[in-house]
C-alpha cells in the first residue's frame, strides 16, 4: 500500500531530478554563452587590429614618403587589414569572411558617428588649410561625406562556415553560433607630437611663420627671443600647463640631465597634444641660451645647419606662460650668437646649403682678387688688412648668400642691425611636418600618421 509519505518522496525525487537537469542545462548553456563571448571578443580584437593596420596604410607609403597624403592606397590598405585580421585569429579559427571598406567617418554632435563607404575616391584634398569640421556641410567641411574626404577604414569579419560550436545548443534547437564583428579606424589630423619629435626646448610663434592664408610655407623669420614682436619662446613641453617653464627644466631637455658636455637633446615626456596649452617662458634665460649655443657648436661644428622639428604655438595673446600648440614645423638653424659676440671670432667661415641643392657658402678669400672684390662690394674694401672688417665682410656675405632675414624683415646685414647678441638666425624657409602622434578631430593642416578606433 502506497503511503502519503512515499508518494511525497516520489514527487520530490521527480522535482529534484527535473530541477537538477534544468540547473545543469542552464550551466551548460552558460558555458556556451561564455564560449561565444570569448570567441566574439577575440574576433573583435582581430577586426580592431585590421582596421588600425589598414588605416595606417591609407595614406602613408613608406617606400615613397613624398607622395604620402596625396593618394588613397586602396590595394595596400585592404591587404594590410586582411593580414592583421589573420594574425589575430578568433578561438583558433580564421574568420571565413573578411570585408574591408574605405570611406568617410562623420562625427555626430551628440556622440558616436557614421561610416559611409566610398568605392571610387582615390585623391584626397592636398591642402587642408581652411577646411573645417563644424558640421556646416559642403566641400570645406571635412566632417561631411560630400567634401570627398576619405579618412576611415571599416573591417568586418564573420565566422559562419566555421561557427563557434555549441555544447548544449542542440537540445534547444541549434548546434553552433555564428559570430560577426566590425571596427572602424579613423585617420584624422595630427593631434600630437611624439616625444622623440621634440629635440630642443624651442617653440615658434604661429604669427611669425604663417602666410596671409594661414599656412606654414615661407617662414620669413630669422631670429628668436627676445624680440619686440613675438617670434618664439622657450618651452618645457609640459601639458597641461602649470606655469612658466623653469631654466632647469629647459637645460635638462637640452642635455638630458647629463650636463652640457653630453648635449644629446630630446624631450622624453608624454605626447605633445595639439590644441592644448603648453608651458612656455618668454625670458632670455641666459644659462639656457649658453647651453643651447654650446650644444649647437658641438653638434654642427658651425659648418652645417642644425635641422630639427619645433612645435608651433599661438602667441596672439602676448606675454603669457601658457601657449596653445597649433602645429609643428621643420627648421634649419643657421647661426646662434653668444651673449656678447665678437665680430672677428663669431662670424661664420663656411656653411652647407640646408636645401641640399649644392649652394654651399664659403667666406670670401681676401688673398684673392675675387675675395677682395666681394668684400669691397659689401662695403669692406680693407678686409685684407683689418680683422674686424673681415669679420663684418664674412657676416654680410653669409646672410646675403642664404637670404637670412632680420627682425625688421630685411636682410640681417650689419647695416640692417644684424649680428645682434643672443639671436638665433634661421634659414628663411620652413616646412610643415607630419607628426607621428595620434589622430585628433581638429584640423591643424596636417594629417596624422597614427589612426584611432572610433566605434
């Protein structure tokens, strides 16, 4: 005879069995979900890598840097993106479908953005000056696909023929899981200088370097601080700016903290971001100037231009210890004068052409008729008899040969108040540089080298 207690035990056993089956089923399904989660996360990593690698090849041609930034490299971009995806396999299986698209990324004001594929565009705007990203629309708004701007790569990868296997999914009606992920990498405009791009603690003023249309092309400035008009300043590269750069900070950048005899130069801090304030110093800082000049002599032997990159700052607000970084240029330092220069000893004797066009300069040889005539034409007929006059001849010949400009915009000859103490004379042409820092979303006139993921 079945008792009530035995019937209850039987029902409990059934419920326990069903409950345990449910718990085991849910646990196994959770394992499936975890397996799918890990697989898709690794697939996402693969497409992230593919988008970044593809975008890094979108403009930049390592075999022909001169052409970089003018042509969309579609074949190279697609190949680089696919290779990066293959090198980042998801759960040990290669995705069976990889799609690489090139196009435009539009940033939305509320956040996020939208990718628009472009199947035909091959040329990008050669001149970014005057272009905006303000949502105004049209050809000058780089945030509008209608501008023709190509700035992004989208990579999509999926696993369908080799899906993620299910352990318990078959009991619920399916035996495996498809997985698909995509990523968009954006190449904007140079948003930062890499640390190794800033060699010496010098920043040049935008107002002294730009033409009427605001581009860095013909830099007609040949002197640095101090000046009646701002042309440049010392900088410690510190961001965010906390005040004026100290002399110790500046000297440490010149010699890496190892003393002026080492004169290695080089900033070793974080990236220098465009659009952000940077610590500057408008004072002369005599000890820093001496270290810089000593370094220049050691590095160049006073016979070759000292070529380096320098950040460009906005100096429109006058004297201030914090200035906004707006770009970077390449400069050629032709001569640096001491605190109390002597015309006989501190005038140059020879200099290599900074343009590489074999237009080297050698001081007039006053033991020859040609040398005497050149000095006489410059206003120094007794250069062969008077050492000071010969120094004056050398200086005027030097600045005339290279077209070095003084503070008043004319040739920096002695007649025009050239050869002034604590002055840095630059070759009067500078070139806008392509920084290798990360992309930014503000146009400073130069494309970035390093893309960023935007979704």
